[in-house]
């Protein structure tokens, strides 16, 4: 009897939660009225702090965006951190990869402490900073967890492939070794930012691997934001994003990033996005339904393995 009651209670709760998420996404709101759930910054290596309660988000909306971690006082408000704001230089407009467009440069904030580490725009770059830190790819095939085997990638031969939020993920070097056209996109791909990292971390203890990655691959790296991708409409055949969307704080901004990826996709092009949020923190079927309605039949939506989202732009008519 008790187990039957618990099942009914669970079913009722899930139905109510899914309805709350659908209402939250579907209801038009001004930018100021959007529920911004902002988790506390992630802890520095080997340091704990107070938990955030995420009280600004409720129901299924909270479950979709809730990836808050234990946090410490923001580096921005701590006198022990040096803080610098750097505006990257404009990208050189080239056509060798894909048609580009001019977009405003997004400032990059470098925050540094000799002991605790270095942050770029609030994300720890120190390698052992935990799940909110920069992802360092060590797999021999960085795209395997996006559902690609090496042979599958040759379907994109001579087509532009863009890795957004590339970080130091080694996606672009792997694709270049296969003879494919690839570029990486991230905010900090800029000489001035790299120079500042060298200044605040001269021994490279925290950010040296980023400096090395940039220096080795900068001819294939482009400065830019996933919210304003510096490529023209329908110019990219494959967009890949690993461990990016889960680090975007608000539901509204998650959708902004997905919209930009769809905008730059060629017809029959694909966007493959891994790690949308913390596993099990959102309803899979509802997410597919919401995205299918959002793109109005212009994009097919598939969710594999619970956390690999595949968006494919459909041929018109």
C-alpha cells in the first residue's frame, strides 16, 4: 500500500515539474524578468565553502539549470586576487575556413592568485579545479563521446567544423591530424590575454598548459563567444561543444547558445552538444519537445545516452 502511494506521489510530482518547465520556457518574458539562477563560484582546488541554495529557480526549471557547486567568495571581491579586464583584438576576416562576420569583442576577465590559481571569466583554469574548471582532453579520440568514430568524421571532409568552447580540449588538433578543416572558438584566444597569463603566472603553474596550447595551435583558433559566433549564417557543416552548455549559468543563456549554433549550421549540418547539465537533472523527453517546438520543424532534435544532444538543420521545403 505504501509503495503504491509513493508511486502515485512520484508520478504527480514529475507531471507538475514538467509542466512548470514548459511554462517557464514557453512564457515570453523581458530580459530583466528572466529567472537568473546564478550558482556560487566553484571552489578553488582543495578548498570548500558554503553551499548555494539556488532559491531563484523552482520546480523543473531548477532541475534543468541546477548545477551549483560548493563555492567560495568570488575572486572579484577578494583583495587577494588581482583582476584584469582585456578586450581581444578584432579577428582577421578570412575566407579560408568559412565566411566570417564582424562582431563586438567580448572582454576577458583574468583573475589571479599565486597560491589559489587563475580564473578566466570566472572559470578556474587550474587543472585540478574540479568539474567547473577547464576541460583537458586526454582521450585518443576527443570526439568519441560525441558519437563519432574516426571513419564517421570523413563524412565532413572539406567541410568546415567548428569546436565552440574549445578551451584546451584537443578537438581541433585531432581533426587537423585527420586532414579535416577545423577551427576552435573561445573567448581567450588572443595574444593580449596570453601575455597577461604569462605575467600573472610566470612559472606556468596554473595556466601554462593554456599558453602552450594557444602557441601550438593559434593558427586554427578564433576569439569569440558562443553567444555571438563570428561566422555567417549557414556557413558551418559541423558544430561540436563539449562541457560548455553545463557551465552556462541560466536557462535563457543556454538557449541563446543553442540558437547561435543552429544559426551558423549549413542545411543538413549538425551540432553535437555534450553535457547539457548535471546528469539526471532534467527531463529528457520534455527537453526534446521544447526544442522541437522552438525550432518549428526546421531542426531535428535527438537526445542520445541522456546527455548528448544532436541538432540537425533540415532542408527547406
